[in-house]
């Protein structure tokens, strides 16, 4: 009898064993059937996801292949073909986005390990469709109204209204692409499969480049009309730098002129030469750092304002000197050199000299028709061999500049080639612009066009090598140089880089007698005729240190300074005809762990021949 309501069962041991065996079999069977169901369902999901992956790959690849064609059509202002291409491109990006928004694809994004690959792919597809609709579509909509030949300054004026009207659309496109680029930049490619990471990295690089270009276009569309005089006429001091006598930003200021811009109408006003400006008493004030490095001469003579490589400083000083001497206010400063003028002539075609006085000067054996092939040698060498008087040399230099700008103001030549030439000149630091209005200069300062040595246009690990003539002559036409960065092994977590500068004086052995005294200097500044003396100035990245300097492999003394928290080393090198020397500046304690960038003074040589590929030393 049961007690306390307790119920007891009698269990046969043999029966219990049979039940246990059946229970195990049942569990195995259920597990097997469940696993089979999962595999069958998973196989279906995998097939479906594979189909979507194929769609994504096909559509995004097709879209990317249309981009070069669309870019060319926008540049050529081919509105109708561009619209057709964009329509096709959007069709592809839309299908890719639709595939990535499939519920199963979204669910796959939650899977451990593999899920982030699905999510990343979805982000790429979404970004591509946003760029097409929000970035490219506004550009295509205004591309037909932007014709380069009507936007360039000329004597009749430019059609700036179309650029002003297009500016909001360009800004909208730039913002959309910038936000899309930021979205991709947030993805961690290192944790993704190579099949996803590699295309993502390429897409991110391309989108960042597109974002930078569109930001520049947006700033230009907003700034250019005002600087071209769309609201009020503008006057700019035009400086033509003479690379035959080097200065940090290119060459000694030779010809000076006032460039008038009124609603895109370009005229050349009063002209002068650097010698006409005279001596500034008192000097134009400089900041203490630059005055210590480059002396008070940079504020005393307009020929020396660009001893500093910082063009905003040089331009501000030149503006002050011009206004003090002439009493004429200028809105900014534009600088160009004869090599950049050769790019302009490549676009305009040959320019014939027409002014009687200029023809008279050319009668001694100088060309009466200037082209992109002969203008550099004519202005930087032949003029000194053919014309003895410095004042007449300056007059010829200024007259040639006037004839070239007259051809520009007449709208002569190919507009697209002209833009390409000016762009090349800007990339090589041969064309520089400074605005006296702080709001405009803050925008210009973002780009290489500003010639700044500090600020947003400077790469994190930027090095600079600049040349200042110490001969007091025009011998730099004969100096050939190469500059190379040599990355050395890291020390205590800091990068270390050497800047190697090799210079050779290619002047003839008898230069002291065969070249004019005005070219050699005639020994007036303590440098033997035919020899060249150059003050080489090397800048390292912000916060780094200048460690050592070597001359032809031997350690040597140098002048150490700092400018805008960048280390600066200065060393003078003298070269006899045919002589070559190599200077090495070593910078240490470099905190930037990015690829270094190198900027050099633009000389007579092509920049690509001066800057050699970076060398990386092996670390054992």
C-alpha cells in the first residue's frame, strides 16, 4: 500500500533496456532528418545567394565599364550621349542594389564570420547606386550648358552665367559622392574575404579620387566666376618667374603686369619689371621664422620675395610692394613661368610678334614667331646671348608675355588643350594663384595651386626641395638636377628618410668667356664666372627632425631651422663647369607612417626628369 500518496511503478529491467535503445535510435533518426532538412534548405539558400552574387558582380562590372565613356562625354559637353550612358549605368546599379536588398541576402549578413562579407557587398551596391543617381545625374544634367570655349577668359568676355547656374548642381554631386566615399571608408577590408576585399579597395580608391575631383570642381564653380570678375572687375599682379635664376617657387620675378578681368574679359594692363619696383624702405614685414631662414631681402626686393617656397607669403609681400610703389590696389597675385607659357603656346599655336619695338629687339637674331618648342630657350637663354643691355632684355621678356596673353584674350587656340596645359602647369607648380580676400584664399589653400608649404594642400609625409640661386646671374639654365627620397629602416617606431639631391653644371668648359657676363655674373658676388652656386633648401614633414647632411658622402655642416613646425635644412653648393655634387639631408623622428610625397622647385627641366622614384632600403 502506498504511503503519503506516493505512487510506485514496477519496472522490468529488460523492458527499460529496450526503451533506452529505442530512445537513442529515435534521437539519431530525428537528428539525421533535421540535418538533412537543414542541408537541403541550405543548398537552396546557397544556390539563391549564388545567383544574387552573380547578378551583383555582373551589374556592378557593367556599370564600372561605362564610367570612362561617361567621363569623356561630360568633359566634351555631349549632353545627349551622356544622358543615354547614364541611363544605362543607372539600370545596372539599380539591379545590383535590388539584388543586395533581397531578404535572404540581408539575412546572410547576420551570419557569423561570413556575414560581414554580405553586408559589405550590400554597402558597395547601395553606394554605387547613390553615386549614379545623386552624384552623376546632377553633373550630366548641367554638362550640356558648360562649354569650355565660352568659359575661358577672352577679350569679349566669358559666359559665366552658365557656370554660376551649374554651381549648385556640381556642389550637390560633390556632397553626394563625398558621403558615399565616407560610407565605404568605414568598412574594414582587412576582415573580408579577398573576393570582396579587393574590389572594395579598388572601389574605395576610385571613389575617393572622384570625391576629391568633384570637391575641386564644386569649389572652382563657386569661386571662379567671382575671381573672373562676374560681380566686380578684378585686377591681379601677374608675375612671370625666370627659371634661369632660381628661386624657391621657380625663378626670379622678371616681367610684371596687371591682369584685368571683367566678367571674363581679359586684358593686360600696365607692365613693369622687377628692377622698376626698387628697394623697399622700410622692408615689408615677414614672420620671424621666414626672415631668419631667408633674410630681410625677401621683404626688401621684389626679386627675392620668393626666396621662400611658401607662395602665399611671397604673393602677399609682392602685393604690398606693388601697391606701395604704384599706388594701385590689386586683388591677388598670379604667377607663371616660361615652361608653363610653352604649354599655353601648344594650345594657342604660334604667336607672331607684332609690336614694332619688340620686332626691333628681335632683329638681332631672336625669333619673331614663338611656339611651344622655342619659347623656353628664347626667354631663358637666347635673349641674354643676343641682347646685352639688361633693361632691353626685360623689355623683350615683357613684350613676349604681352603677345602671348593677347593671343589668349583673343580666344585663339584649342580651349580643351589650353585647360590641359594650365592643369599640367598647376600640377608642376608652374602656375600659382593667391587671392587677397581671405574667404577666397581659404579655398585656394586646399589645392596645389596655392603653392603653400603648410595647411590642407600638404600631404601628411611631405618633403620639399627648393633651389635659390647664389650666383646672382642666369646660370640655372645650365644646371641639371635629380631629387630622390630614400626610405631607411625605422628606428624606435619612427620613420627615417634621406633626401638625395644631385646637381651638375652642364655649362661649357669655357663658360667664363663664351657666355655673356650677365649670364655668368662675372664673379660679381664672389662666385667665379662659369660656376654656379645654389642654396639648397630641404623641408621635412611636420614634427620631424633634421638629423644630418652629407656632401658627396661626407658629413658636413648645414643651417638648421624650423618653418611652420617643419624641419628645414639649408646647404650651399658651388659647381664649376662640368662638376657634379650630391647632397643628402637625413630626416628622423618622422611620425607619419604614410607614403612620402615630394615637391621640388620647378626648373627648366621636366619635373618627371627631376623627381626619381622613391628608393626603399632593405632592413635586416
